[in-house]
C-alpha cells in the first residue's frame, strides 16, 4: 500500500511478474466494464437496436428481424450502472482501494435514497461514509427533514401541477397550437427541473437522516449565462461523470480545437442516448453539444464586452430559451412527435392567450395557477440565493422561531391541499424513473 492509502496502479510484487499481473488486471477490468454495459444494453437498448436494424434492412429491401417482445426495464438501471462503472474505473486507476466487503459494496450500488434516479455518487464519497459508523445527529435530522419537505413541495405542488398543462398541450398540439406550445414548453422546462431537483433533494434529505451526505445535484441552473455553465449546474453528478470518465479519456481539450469539439458532440450524443433509446433523445444531446460548440466559436472571435446587468440578463434569457427549445425534443419522445409539435408551434400567431386567461383551460383552475405562480416565485428566490453561493438552509435556520414555523406550515399546507388531497390532484411518476 502506498503512503496515500491507495492501491498502486499496477500492484506490488517483483519485476518479473509485473507484466503478467498488468495483463490480467486489464483483462478483468475490460470484462467487468463490458459485462455492465451488456446488461444495460440488453434491458434498455436491445429493442431500439432491432428497430434500427430493421429500418436499415428495409432500405435494402431485406427481411427484418422478428422481435415482438417487450423487455421490462429495471427502475434506475442507468443510474446504478454508471455508479458501478465509476467504482470500477476508480479502482483500476488506483484512486480508491477495492472494497473487500461485498455487503458494503452492494449497499453502495443500491443505496435506496438515490438508487432509482441519482445523484450518481462517487465511490470515494459514498463508500467512505458507508465504511464508517454513523450516529444520530439533531443537526442532520432537521436539515434532512427540511430537504425532504422542500423536495416534496417542488414535486407535488409545482411539477405535478405543471405536468397537467404540459400533457394537455403536448397530447394534442393540433388543438393547442402556436403560443400554447410555447407556454407548455416553458412549463416543461420548469416541470422537469422541479421534478428531478425535487427527487434529488428528497434523496439528500433521506440520506442525511442516516448521517450520509449526498452531493447537491443542482445549483440554480436556470440562472446560467451560457449553455456551458448550465451543464455545470444541471444534473451535476451525471455531467461530472461524463467529463471525468469519458470526455477527458477521449482527449478532452488537450488535442486541439477540432478534437475538443468532436469530443463535446460525441459525449453529448452518448448522454442523450443514455437518457433514452430514441433518436429524439440523441438529437436533444447533440443539440446541446452544438450549442456549446457555437459558444466556443463565438467566444473565440468576439471581443470581451463590459459586464453589466442588461448583458447578464440577455445572456440568461438567451440561455434559457436555447435550453428550453432543446427540452421540446426531450419531452416529445419521438422525432416524429417533435416535428409535429414544432410545426404546430409556428402554425398560429395567438400570443394573446398569454394575456386573456386561456391558459386556465389547460386543466389547472385559476386558484391553483395563483398558488403555482407564488410557488415558482419562491423557487426563483431560493435559487437566486443558491446562485450567489449562499447556504439557504443555514440562512433559514438563523431566523426567528415564528418565521421558521410559518414557512414550514406554509409548505405543509400547500403540499397537503394542492399536492395530496386537493382538487385536480393527479399522481405523477418522477420523470427520471424511466431512465
């Protein structure tokens, strides 16, 4: 063992046996990687691969492959597969010691708070905590409960309400064309954020009750001034995973500008495929890669401008608009649906629906819309504090008891009345459960 406590990259032993050990180590590592990818590929991409092959065969008037079976996708397989792969790579690189306790390793891969939808934890963080004895902490308990309460608020009050309107428009965009589609696409941008951020926050809170600290998976992404910054703040565990285990090994930005942009596009395309076995997901990933390539090219030729409020606001609105447009392909599910929705978006100029109350006819009544707007405003204020680098929970806990009780009661009230038992309640599955 080295002084740092990590295993050496190629192990110990005499010089004569080093080359044989190195070869066996590479072979075992490759076999483990391939096994994990094959399991993921079979459950998630086999039917997609068969469809692609059949489409290719039809182009050459060849007989296709007969496959009429549906493969049941294990919940969260994409998340815990990447977590297991990250562990294998870390051990192979010598960044952590191999875990000899199988039960502890199994707990690391299947840790229930973040099993089905992340965050994708690194072995050096989660395994280390699972290896040490945890004791009850009142501070962890109250912080954990606040995380859970806020996560439920984001999911049940904001995301599930927005889902009703988004499903109404995207389910029949011919009846709701033009600015209905624009509004629904913006709603979906907020819906998927509150849905996934809500789950991650609940996962952090649940783990914290047991003394386990999970990473913060989101850091006010919609305040970003560029798409590159957005992906540093959105789904941080996945973005950093692809950076460390795919982008950098491919060469990163070390092999010239052309290779750098190619690596960007490849990584984003794989990220899109990871999200779903559909061309619309791949295009969604490529579109975000193209955004980053365009940003790099513009920054290269543009002269630095004076930083001011109007410029920052413009960059934030532009970034939000570009990201929101890409969400359309993510939500559509198929390329054909995305094309139809885009066509209906530009078929009618009915911007007045944003002003005359027509949005109240999308399944959410006016009273609920008002609560929804207040909730989004609250999310905006909290995210702005996070963007400024402030610990919102610590700020809240420093306030007087009356303020803290009032805020907690407000969250409990709206969760129960608008998220559980109120009118128009509609249970919505977490979006990222399908991945």
